[in-house]
C-alpha cells in the first residue's frame, strides 16, 4: 500500500500532460470507440423497449435516424476529445481540431434533417389522403409537409454557412450566406427572383389552402390530383398516371378548377345528341329509373332537359349528383351507356339521323329535259 501511494505521489500533472501528448491519437481513437459503444447501447435499449411495447415514435427514430445518430455520437465524442487535448498536441496537428468541428457540423445537420423527417411522418401517420371527404386531414398534411421542407432548407443553409465559417478563407462567404447580407446575397437574390417568388407562393398556398394534397383539379385542360406540393413546384397526377409538373406560382397567377376545395360532392353531366323524334318524357322516366337504381347516385340532383337545338339533332342534358369526382365520372358512364342501349332497342328512330328529301317538281323536270334533248 505504501508503494502504491508513493507511485501516485510521483505521478505529477506534468507526467499526465506528457502521457496525453504522446498518446493523443490513442485518446481520439478511444473517444470514437466510446461513441460507437454508446450508439450500440442506445440501440439495444430502444430495441428492448420496442419488443415490450411498440412505440411509433421510437420505431420511426430507429428506421429513419439511426444512421445519422451513429455518425453524430462518435463525432461529438471526437470533438470533446480534441477539447481536452493539450495545446501542444493541437499545435502539432491543427487539422485534427478543424476536422472535428467540420465532422460535428455535418453530423448535426444530418441528424436534424432526419429528426424533422421523423416528426413529419409521426404527425401524418394516421392521415388518410385517398378519401376526398377528409379535407381537414389533407389540409393538415399539406401544412406539415411544407413546414418540414421549410425548416429543412433553413437547416441546410445554416449548416453550410457554419462549415464555411470554419475555414479562414471562406469565413466572409459563410457570414454573408448566414445573414443574407452583402453583394453576394444581393446578386444571388436578383438571380433567383423566380425561385424566391415560387417560395413565397408556396408559403401563401400552405396557409391559405388554395390547393391541398389529394385535391382534384383541372389544370392545362387536364384532370388530375395534387400529388406533391414542394417549395418551388407542384406535381399533379393526371387521370392516366402521367405527371404534370407546374411552378407553384401557377396556382397563384393562373385560373384553375379545384373540384374539392370546400366539399367533394359534384354534379355530373351527360350530353346526348338525339333526333327530333325522341320522346323526351319517356326518356326522362327511363333516366330516372336508371339513376335511382345506381348506388353511385347521392339522390341530391337529377334533371333531364333539352338544352339546345341543332339543324340535325337536339341536345339532351342529364344532371346527376355524386359524392366525388371519380364517382361522378363512373356514374356518367353508367347513365350514358344505359340510355343509349334503351334508345337503340326501344326507339331506334330517336338516334341521330341524316334525312334527304326529293321533291316531285325536281323529278318531273328531269325527264322533260331528257326528252327535249332527244328531239333535238
């Protein structure tokens, strides 16, 4: 025991400093290993908790933020190790301190982006976007996605600025990027006027809710649904699975149709071009029977009217109500097919016809002309 006490008395602070100076790389490596061990222990605890009680938030963290966490914790311990190193070691290896800062900034930015994604998925996990009736849910999802993209953009901007500020030569560029000041920022802002306009339009749409995810719209004479609302553009999924990509300013500056803005119910129109001999009353009764027997009809609206007359036919319009745009399209097709089949089988003369009438005067003049020619 006396020898052990004498050993610690002889081991002065100078000896400790020499030890860290000689074994600086060993300390840095140990810090990284300890960081990995912390990650493994944390992952084991999370897995144990999830086995006993499935928690959605922890499950999302493990699925989407595990890689960023495995990079962040060793980078944090590495930065802490450089702070406890002696000044003599850092003077000999100045790049170690700089590398630790950059790695920590990259890891922090990555982890924050992943956490924002996890927060978005957690908030919208039970929202149904396929049902047109869920207007409030689609509104909430639209706002959450836009806020997540906004904060992600700001996070990347701050991260890049701090990394540039870590270098002496690019410190001014980083400060200008971070504070949005200086000539560089003015030039970038001038060159990106359309991008900034799209960004401001996105903010307006996110909070005024002119369009939402899943809305049925008619744009550029095409019918489709809003599939994505990004910071600068909107993706519309057309009825035939094509994708129409439009700048977000389009929905601020250009008129368009939104069929699910405040409610999803819609009135479908069936136009029939028929002959003047069609019995309209009988057609109206038959159309009412067809619509009443169709489960797609909501029972709110049903009208059969002759809306126009043309030289060779009349135009009969049938109005029927449906719960949403897709259902209205199917209902219109059902009614149109049934009415055409009914007219074809029961009243074929009601279908469009082309008439040619030959008068008696014209038929008697032709033989006379022919006889006069023969006598001559």
